[in-house]
């Protein structure tokens, strides 16, 4: 009765101290030199860039990217906005005289060219229902749409659209303008069909023999526009080659800046 408790608590705490010291001794082993970390990061970034370059196709099914194309286009339109049908037509690559000022405001003209106009309009209506857009006569961004555009929220949509890669969009624009000129001169919109333009984007022929193998490129187009089409494609390819060379030259500079 009234036995004095043993001083086990102090002994236990003193016994536990070496364990804490062993944990502290392991910490320096988990840290790597900054130079090694930077080298590893640069190697991973290089692999990621190579994968992106290899995996990127001229035309691919996209969901989140399609949402951003729409939001960026709507955001660039003048106040109080333009109609939902006009936005769909611009993204689809339609050329109308009264749309030229709108087309000049965005780099997404023709981004949804591989899709039927009805599918593009359905995609826009889904964004309205999801709360990213509002209005049909004057379409504008909602607060939620602005958050997605600012990268503060990820978009959630069910539909996907075929999106033309930004890398080949300049070629698409030249072909669209060439077709518009042909329509104005010949009054025959069916001479240069969408299917033929899509094949030109994907295959990018550089010889007359390759051009003749494109489905939808008939004798009329070969005779009257064949050389011009090949010149447009070659000019586009040369421009891309120059840009690729500049990117390769910039890589060592970026690496030196990271090491500095």
C-alpha cells in the first residue's frame, strides 16, 4: 500500500531516444545534390518533349482541349458577345465575309474542322448546360468557364471532338482561304471537299504523284490548283523545319539557365 511507482517512464524515454537519433541520421541520405536533381529533371523533360512530338497527331479526339478552344474563342469575341451559331461556324472553319473580324481575333479558326457543324453546336450546348457558357444570341463565359480558362478548375464533359493540332492549323487556314477563292471564282463549292482537305493535312503530299493519290482531288484541281497546293504544303513544311531547328538551338540555352 502506497508503494512508490518505479521510474520506468524516464527509463523508457531514455531508451527511445536512440531510435529518434537513428531516424535523424537517415535523413541526409534521402537528399540529393542539386546538380543531380536538375540533371534528372532535365532528362525527364527531354523525354516528355520527345513523347509529345511523337504522339501528337494532326487530328485527334480531345475533350478538355476542345473545351479550352471554345472558351478561348468566346473570350476573344467583342462585347457583348456573338451568337452560339457563329462561334460554332468559326470553330468549324467556315468563311463568311461578315465573320472576318471575328476570325482575326482567334487562333482557333477551324480547330473543329473534322467534325460536322451539328456536332460542334451540340458540344457548345453541352457547355452551356454544364455552366461554362451562357446565352445563345450573345454567348459569354460564366464565372465557372473563366475559372477553367484560368486553370483553376478542370472541365468535365462527356462529348469529345476531333481537334486539329495547332501545329498544322496554319496549313488548314491557307487551304480554307484557297477553297474560298475557288468558290468565289467558280461558284462551285463541291470542287474542294472537306475529306480531301483532311487528307492533305494528314498526308501533306509534296509531289504531283502523291497529290493525285489524295481521294477527292480530281483532274480539275490538279490542273488549276495542283502546283499552288503543293507550294502551300512545301512552304508550311519548310517553316516547321526552321522552327524545329530554332527549338533545338534553344534547348542548350535553357539548360545553361537552369544550371546557373
